[in-house]
């Protein structure tokens, strides 16, 4: 794909959440700094109704002035395809960092993502897709990207349509079974993200990335387990995030606990 609307694509930044992200030259009409922007192109058809709902959601997110959320610039529909543009962060993501990220930097990144989730929750919104690929790194921490638009474009889909099979580990099992995701589901995802980022393994082990049914059966039929070498303070936060939904901390509490711990990890 060479581009969309007046965006000239330079290269792909990867796939995820029903679409592909591209590095693009910033059109002159965008009143923002920098030569480049990142553009997400959704892989599913955009109708007038889904376009209206998606742009309303992105406007609501853009009104949240949080330093921990990726800044949204623009959204549109071109030949029946929905796209949106956001700031480009060249440090990569927790899934594909441009340089090694370890120790306190990892905990700091997850703390920033928890802050971002807390801002969304305060505005009555849920992210719905917290995972390493959506944690974009900065020189001082991280920002949360790619708000979950799956329920706008494919409402009611729970067991399929949520990215690769390996991404299933970040989705609360009740959501996979059809429950409507709420703030507590984002907190579950934060716990799984924290475990993966610090321990290097998932709470279900390694799920088969190309075998969705096997991955799904494992997530729904196996209790999460924590790595034996996980530092005790981190393990405590992960356990609390994976507790029954009415006993989980808020995202803001998770952020505060991790921010306090990041200096000593």
C-alpha cells in the first residue's frame, strides 16, 4: 500500500488490532510539528455508521490531555477504508523495541501505560487492547497507543478478531467468552503485560501464535501462573491485577504502585 488520502507511506510499522500501521510523511495541512506521522489503516470495511462511531470515539480520546496517551491527529475514510493518524514515536514498542529495555525502564513503561488507562477510565472509556505492541516507548517512559476499535467495526465478536492468537493472553477470559470489557478488564491486561515485560514469559506460558483454537483453549481452561523468579513486589501487583474483577485495584492504583517500585527494580 503506497498511501491513503493525502498520506504518503514510507514503510510498514506492523500489523495489529484489525489493521496495519504505516510510517507516513505528514501532510502540510496537519498543524503539528515533525516530518512524520504514524497512520493506522483498518483492514475491515467502514460504513457510514462505523465511521461515525469510530470518529466519535477518537475525538473523545483526543480530548483527554494525558502525556501517557499517544496524540491523535486525524481520522478519515477513503474508498470505504477507515484510517487515523497519530504521533510517530521512533523508539519502537515493548514488542519491538529499537534498543534493549530492562529493569526499572520496563516497570516505568508499564506504570505509564497504567496512567494512560486510568485517564481513559476517568473519561468513561476502555482501551480494550493493552498489550506490548501498543506500548510505544519514549526516551523517558512509554505511551499507550491504538485504542480498541474492534467493537466499533465488528460488534459482538469475542472469540475471534482480536489479533494474533498470542494476543489472547492479554484479554480477560470473561471477555473472550462474551462479556463487555470494562475498566477491570484493562487492569487484567495490565497485570499480564507487567508479567510478560518483567519475566519475559506469559502467565499461560508461550501460546501458539498460529493456532488460535489451541491458544484459546489454554487461556479459557488454564489458570494463570506466575514465574518463580518474578520479584516479590512485582508478583504482588500482578496477582492483584488477576484477582476477581471486583477485587482488582484501579489502573490509577496500579500506576502509583509501579511508579514507586520502578526506582528499585
